[in-house]
């Protein structure tokens, strides 16, 4: 059964610094975890200080049902993420989770491509894990500025074949993620594309998928106040009008989007 | 256990904690978090006669101790509410109220007429104070004649309790309060959000698609308290106080300023359990001060 959302105080059992600006937090959930869909997110209370008043949403990076642990990948981009990156082990975080809809998992074995860029890689590890556990042929393309920004490649490699791009050419193919040769003739071999990253990147991937009529889902990230569908602040334009990224998404099929692609 | 009950016109509340329109969805969004029946009541989001798409993204900006929003009354319209949402609300054993808005007096009337047919809705909150719509909304709540006109028009078609939600974006809120009371308001709720603005200095762009929006959260509480105090001196009908209430102490301050009940708004976004914590905290306060009933606090500021 899919887990219902709740507000919980979760103990920080580990905080790994992966590079200059990436931290991995492992949070222990007191009650038995129920099914969390890849792409669902957690809305974390930082410290309710004057300047960091609202919660911060993060994709659930991995789920360990055996040990009741969820992990969160945090990239420092501002005051909220900086504060969370340095949260001490054994402290508690107030977390609302799991939120949002999550990616669609195919019912039959398929050859799929996961595309992530920047901090958009966060939900893709859980997605890769679930897709590979269902015997799909999982291919993962990750893009970053430089090799130091590519974190946990060995973790992705457990669940699929990993391809990379870096803007400086220090790892994988040189250029943006959308410049990768996988988007050439090989693209036809994929029946599904899952994408998460900066919006221009997702639009570029969506455009390539659409040109080949390949099913494609993207995970959006809009600023939000609540995370559970009551503030109506995080809307995105879809063919059915404004939809909340937090409850109708964050995952949308590209056919629903009003993107000019 | 102290007596937390309070009365707003014909509505008896088992405790004085309501939720602010636009911060509590249709209540059902909170069913996973707690038993919504524990509340004195809740006010569902702004409903208009015609469906509204609301404003473009971005609609929200975090500010010091608060947030700006520019949602713009996104809703599917009163008919959709009555046929699709209302049946889900009849399960609740607490008071459910509907916030009603419009661009013209005729739209307010048409919307109120539809809500009037819904037995399980205890009352309406007439929104003459939304800062995020181009027409109507706040325009009705910023002059005495227009406030009186819309209040008296809706009073003729709505038979149950009518609360009028006031805008703080006025020179003298007591004058508007008196006009609404004179036109037949059964109760007043205040304050709606304060018109504000946020700019990104790096990009030189406004943070909201609408440039300006409504400020809420703890940043507005001192203004809200002051206005509740002023309005309490000016009218005889019960006042529902709101504006930046985050905890029970905040709520007590509003009772002391003259509010018979309070609404929790922005706090619902940060802690979905804020309302139940506030109810417990009010009870604790009354017990600690050996006060048997919340009514002994209302307007009892020591001067």
C-alpha cells in the first residue's frame, strides 16, 4: 500500500559530505515505511528563522524499507539548504512526507532512459533502483559542470548503465547533457524517458522525446509554501489549466505541458 | 478543562480556532494529518460564481517572517463546489464555512445564492478584501459605500451567518467595519493580507508575476492586532481575528484585543498540525491562569 502523507520528526542518522556543495542526509523513520513512489518528495522544516520561514522541498533520494531509512540529497544553493547541509547527526528534522505523485513505473519490462542534470539527479537514484528491481533495462545519463559535481556514480551503476556529460569535459562526453550522443540514432531504442533537472534542460529533452514520439515524464520544481495542495502557489500551466506541482505533480507527462517544444 | 466554546452570531464553535480561507484547501487535504473535526470550524477557499484560473506563476515569495502570495482566487466556481466538493464536506461534524468572492455585486449575489442552498454550510465569509484580483475583491472593501452596498446586497439573499472579511489596505479600518456592520454583517473577520512587494536585486525583476501581492505570516501580526483592537472599539458584532497567528500565545493576544474567535492561516503551510497545537495551548493557558471560559478573555486587555 502506498504510504499516506504525515508530519514526522525524523532522526538524522548520517550526514555525508559528497563534495563541496552536496550533502547526503539519512533520516530514520520510526514507523514501518510503506510504499514510496520514486519522484515523491519531502518538505523539510529548516529552522523557522526570520529568513528561512517556509519548509524546503526535496526529492526522496533513496528508500531503505528494511532499515526504515530515507535519504535526501541536498545541494547548497541558499540559506535553507546551507542550514540543512550542516544539520548534526542525532538531531531531528520535522518532515512532511511522502508528497506528490511520483514517476510512472512500466508494467512490462522496458528499455528506459533516465536523464538528470544538476540537483535534478536527486529522485533518479530511487527511480533507477525501482526500475531495475522490476527487470527493466535501465540507462542513466547524468550531466554536470565538472566531474566533481557528479556524485554517487557507483550507486547509479548498481541499477543500470551510466552515461555522463560534463561542461568541461572532465568526465564522459563534453558539453550539456542534451548534447550526448545517446540522443542520436540510439534514442529510438528507448520506450520511456524520465527526466529531472533545470527547466531549459527538461524542455530540450522533452523536445527530443516528442520528435521521436517517445513517452516522457519530467519532474518539475516550483517554489511552494505548503507542499500538499492548499496554498496553490506552485502551479504550472498544463493543457488542463493551472495544476499544482506539489499534488498534481511534481511529475508530469510532457504531453500535459504547455511547453513550446 | 476550560470552556473553549464561543459564539459567532448563530454559529456555536466548540473552540475558537478556525482556519483562514486559502490556507486549508477544502479541509480534506488535512484528513491525513489530523481529525479536522477537532477544529471550531474551517473556512474553505475563496469561491467565485465563475471558475478562475488565478494568476500566472510565480505566485509566492518568501519574505522576512512571512510570505507574499498572488494566487488570485483560483477555483473551479460555485457550481463545481456545490456538486463536486460539497458532498465530500458533509461528513464533517464541525462548522464548515465558505469564503465568497466576486468581481461585481451580481457575482457575489449569484455565488451566495448557490451556497445558501447547501444545508451543511454554517455560514459564508464575504471576501471584500482580496488584493490579488484585478476587478472587485479589495476594491469593495476599501470604501464605505461600496462595502455597504455589497454586504447589504448579499444579506438579502443569504439566510445564515455572514461574516465580512476586511482589508487592512485602508486608511481607517474602523470606518469600513462600521459600514459593514450597518449594512447587515453578522460578524467581521480581519485582517486579509497586506499589499506588499518583493524584488530580486540581482535580476532587477519582481518576485511575483503580478508585481505586488498579499503579505501574511508573523510579519503582519502587530498590524492585525492593532486593527482588531481598533475595530473592537467601533462595532458590537463579534470579531474573528487573524494575521500571523503561529501559536496559542498569538491567539490569546487576539482574544485580549477583542476577537471572539481566531483563524490560523499561513501557519498551516509550515505546520499542518498548528491548529490542534493552538487549541491545546489555549486550554493550557486558561487552566494555568485559572480562567474557566474563553469568554472571560475576549476584549479583556488590562489597560
